[in-house]
C-alpha cells in the first residue's frame, strides 16, 4: 500500500527544492553577479516561485494570505516591525560608535543615495527570506504541531541552513566575522520567529530583518 505523504513533508520538500536550487546557484555564480541581481531577481525566483506554486496548486489558497503578508490588521504589524527594527539598528549604531571612535568609514557609506540603495537591497533580501522561512515554513510547522518552541527551533535551523551557501561563498565572510554573522543569524531567527507567531504578520520579521541587513551593510 502506498504511504501517503503528509502536508508537512510536502512543505519540507518544497523548502528542500529551494535549498538545492539556491545552493547550485551560489556554487556556480558565487558572488560574481551584482547584489541587486541576486536580491531582486534570482532570490525571488528561487525562493518564492516554488512556494507560490505549492500554495496555489496544493493548498489552493491565496498566496499573500497564506503567508500572512495580507492580514486584517496588517498596519499594526508594519508599525511594530518598523519600531523594533529601528531600535535594533540604533543599538547597532551606538555599539559601533563605542567600539570605534573613528566613524569616518561609516559616514562614507552614509550618503543618502548609498543608504537608499542599501535599504532597498536589505528589504528585498528580507522579503524573500522571511516569506519562505516564516510565512511559509514556520506558519505550517506551528499549525501542525501547536508547539511554539519546537516549531521555532526547527524553522530557525532551516533558516540557518538556507544561509550556508552565501556564508561560505562570500569572500568577505571569514574568521571572526563569519562566526559573528552565523551566531547573529540564529539569534535573529529565534527572536523574529516568536514575534511572528505572536503578531501573525510576516511584516514584523521582514522589517526587523531589513534593519538587521542594513546594519550589516553599514557597520561591517
């Protein structure tokens, strides 16, 4: 008798397809292509198209509602995400100033045009990653198990795995910087996962993650 595949197994299969495609892309192209191409074209195609197909064909649901991007109270999610992300960013800036009295390098990156570019890149990165990791994977893990801790732990593990291809192909990620980013990624994932489950809006992790990415661009 043929064993039926559970809905969670199907979700994880869809996630695995994304990981395989992303790993192949990173191994082949490494960091040779422009960042804007990675974040605005490649990542949405690789991260979002497979889960869009799964949600619309297997679950037969509206994609934006199914990943909690369009909710009844979406404005509160945006406000909370902006406030939390901005607090995170300000904290990072203060730490940077304390650790390094010479902030000329930061100021050099701080032109309006450059900051605007970094914000767009940071948002594009977060949009694709959080819809996949929180709106798709975590939401369904929690719906299946009703166990927040287990769901957050497993989703965060998958989130970290998703970053391995870039962490080990980016020439700027070496030594202490690599370790710092790896640890911070895990902690960030735990934090935004719990906030997502509380607020039921993927805008919260998207915006917090955006400010985190922005701090990496400006402070590292």
